[in-house]
């Protein structure tokens, strides 16, 4: 049975989906429901569902970033979005991040069933858990089927890549906006709804840099701008861009720029 999670801040939607769909007939089982994005993400990480039906706009949650987080950490999970907003651009962005279906509220039952069929089909083609390996053994090769499978794999990979890139982009933007603070990797990971381990892996994969490298790079670039003002002392600049002491600032500046902050200022 494929595991299904339903997330929506409207209880009537959650109850309607939970009870209105004949889940068992399509090889599915609702294993959990949530009424907020934060609660939903915790449920997803705890239960590792195969299918998610979720509202995309809930209080205190960026829907697109939540989708990106889920698809980045759980690329095989199928997602159907429920929304009351007729926003074509928003829908397109969600689909690029790997969403299978974008459903407008109130959704008709046949639309929900079609979305469910599309998602279970993708899971079946990927060799879902409830299909035994023996069903595939000894089957004759079919060129057309192979092409379809390959296309599906490419689409899934593209969705995972787009989601991961979106996460990294948002993480860097958050660092650039909060570099003055005592920023930790966990702080940034919380903002993009992924674990700090996963965010660290994505930063290394897409930017070939660690979190500290990225943060220090942003801080030093800001420091270089401030060094153009001769009235500012280097100690004040170090403090302004988030370093706890001038010695640490000086070491990092020389490592990145190749010369000391004083030498850099003298060359301006």
C-alpha cells in the first residue's frame, strides 16, 4: 500500500479527502494528516509518505519552499497541490519544482482520482514498494516502454535538480540578508525547511562551498565595500560585517582576498 499524507489548514478539506476517497481500491492508505505546514513537514520526515496532498498557501509557510524541500530530500515522493488561488505562474513554478498535479479548490472527486492515478502510476513505473521484484523478472523488453521510463526518470531528475537549486538559492539569499548576525547552518536550514545535513550537502554539490565559506565570502565582500570609506576603522568594519573579533576577520580577509585589509584599502 502506498502511504498518503494530507496537509491543509482547513479541517473540512482534510476530513473530506480522508473519508471521501476510496484509498484502498487504488492501493493507498492515509497514514497521517496535518493542519499546518510546520506540522506537515514533521509528519513527512517521520512517516516518509509516497504521496502528499497539500495546500500550498498556509500561515507561516512558504509553499514553494516547502515543496522544494520535500522534493529535494524525498525526490520520489509524489505531490498534488490543493489551492484556492488561480495563479498560473505560481502553478508553473510548482510544477517545475516537481509537483505532479495542481488542483483548484473545491476540487471535484474525479479530478482528485485522476491526480491519484497519475501519482500511483509514477510510483509503479519507479518500481514502488508494493510491487514485487519478481513481477519484473523475465519480462520481455519493449523499446517504447523503455523510452517512456527513461523520459519519466529524466523528468523526476529535473524536478529534483530544480528543487535543490531553489533551496540553495533561497539559502544564499537568507545569508546575504542576515550575514551580520551570529548565523549558524541550522538557522539557515530552518528557513528553507530542510535538515542542516541536507543543506550542507546541497551547498557543496551546487556551489562547491561549505556554509562557512559562503558566509565568510558574503561578509568579506561587504567589508571590501566598507573599506572604501577611510573614516571607518578596520575593527569597526569587522564588527559591522559579523565577525566577533578583528583577529578572525584579518585571517579570513587575507585568506580570501590574498592581502590584508589595510593593504587592500591602500590599493583603492
